[in-house]
């Protein structure tokens, strides 16, 4: 008999571009060592009743006290971590205030060129996303 697998958590992320660089955020410490202090694109979980755009705007405001402009969907993928599954959807985003955010839920940030992105220790799902974006 087949076991019921939990549905992946839908997560949206912002690939924020400014002057040829992309915004990379370093996660805080976590109970999961395989994502703790790794790099990611900013975003978060889509709550019940939210659209992707609503969730992305909410997450960016909550975690960074920042406003962004959301463009087209760039890519999406499913990834199974040891303790949970995620369905990651990336959106092309921009901002008029590249230094106008706060680090409320992250350790660090970097604006990097696409060539520099592989130098960071990305979460596994975001590393797979990078392959789809380049």
C-alpha cells in the first residue's frame, strides 16, 4: 500500500535585479543544518488564500521592510529536503531602492553578478534554481 506523501510547501522567491546584479540573502541559523546560514533568494511560504504575488509582497515586507515590483515567473521546481518538501517558484523582480531594506530575518546580503552567484553556499533548492536561471 502506497503511503500518502505530504504536499510540498509552496514557496515564492524574488530574483531581484539591479544594475546587472542579483540580490542574495543569507538565511539565519535553523534547526535544519542543510539550510542554516545558507544563501537564498528572498521570499517565503504562500499562505492559504494568497496568490503568489500577495505572498511574495507580504514576505518581503515582513522580512525586509521593503517594497519590490514583481514581474514574470522565471522558473519553478520541486525539491525534497530530508525533513520537508518544497515547490519553489521564482519571480523576476526589481526595486527603485536597492539599499532600502532591513536585515530583519537574514544574517547578510550581497548584490552579485550572475557569474559570481556560484561562489556562495546556496540552499539545495536555490542551487537548482540557479541552474534554471542561467
